[in-house]
C-alpha cells in the first residue's frame, strides 16, 4: 500500500541484533576458500536452525542448496549467501502481504494477542501510520477486562491524534464494538481498529467474547472484520510459533504483526512463521515510537538480515 515503506538501511539498523547473530554464525561456517561438502552443509543446517529460521524451512533450503551444488549451479562458499537470499525472498506471495481493504465503508481490523505481546503499542503504530496518510482512523477499546487497558489505549489515541470509542472498564466488549462500528459508519471513517482482550485458547470465556465481537461487527458490516491481526512478541522465538498456532485453532487469523523485532536476535522467526503456519507476517514493530512500524517486505527484510 505504500503506507509503511521503510528503507533497507532503516531495517538494517533496527535488526542489528538478529543480523549480527546470523552474520557471526554464518561466517563461522562459510569460511573463505572452504569446500562445499556434506559436512559443511550439515553445519550450515544446524546454524540456520539455531538462528530460528525453523527446522522445516532450513531442511528445504539445504535440500535446494545441495541440489544446486550437484548441478554445479554453485561452486564455492561465496555463492551460498546469495543463493539463500534469493530463495528466502521467494517464499512470500505478494497478495498474502497486502492489507485487505473494504470495497465500501470502513475497513475493520480486529487485533488479538496475549497480554505483554505489545498489542496496544502495535495498534497505536498501525493507527498512527494510517492516519498520517490522510485516512480517518477510529480505535475501539474492546479490551475491557484487563486493568488500565482502556486507559492505555486512550492515552495512545490522544498522543497520535485519532478518535477512540470506549466504555468503562468491565463493560461488555461486544457493546463497545457495536458502538465503534456505528461511529465508524456515521463518521465515514476509513479504518476501525478493534483492540480485544489478551487471551489464550485455554481461556474459553475470552474466546467466546472474541466470537461475540466478530458477530456484532459482521451484522453491521457483512464482510467485516476484513483483517484479524495477531500480535506476537518476536523476542519469544519459537514460542511465538506455538502461540500463533494456538490462536489459529480458535480464530481465523489473516495476518501477523511481529512486535519487538528490533529487540531480539531471533528475527529468523519471520521466515519460520510463514513456512510452518502459512500465515503471512504483514507488519513488523521496530522500536518504541509510533513511526517504528514497517509493512513486511521480504526482499528488503532479507537484504537487511544479510547486509
């Protein structure tokens, strides 16, 4: 969409921890002049797995690499990183990464995630960037269970200059969603972003509330919500995949917002999430300010990791 464009240098600067880890581990394996052989490929496979790229994805990469070597398409260790970069970039179809927009009326984005994942801050980043691109944005404080959640979102809304629909703490989340949709329609908003209570698949009552919110929204706008974005904390590494798997069993997640990517050496998890769950990473959080958000672009992301 062009709302979230960032340069490779911007990404490179904020992916420093992951980039340094990958560079260090790869340089230990791909020493200058080393022959490509089965022992080296086994070491490379272990290295990529340790960088959180994932077992399945790594196995596929190494299999393709081994085949390319047999066909003499690569001949030396210097050829390996360009090969890996090209293959990683091709894992994500463009259509998967686009924000789904409503054909008419406001685009409704429902945001889920466990407490502590960076959900509220991620909503603020998304709302801020959309609003700075001449879009009218409303956020809705449907997380009425957690203490101070409504107040936290209200503070962010005031700070970034977007409207908010809120009730008191403990109010019915579905009622907040109903009023928010009505407000978005009446005010001709371009985007409505719904914050929902931090939840896990084991919390049945919270999952039921999420279903109620979806039903309320779809009754007022038949094709809504247009996106269900799951916020996951990149610093949790492989646990992020398990968390995402739990949510997808309960709700129809359409995309992932990978928060706190700047603060982890586990950035390879972006690749593993797509390969293991087939859920596109649509946004990444790269800092503490509202501007620190990027629409996930695999070419720029891979370049930033390996530059």
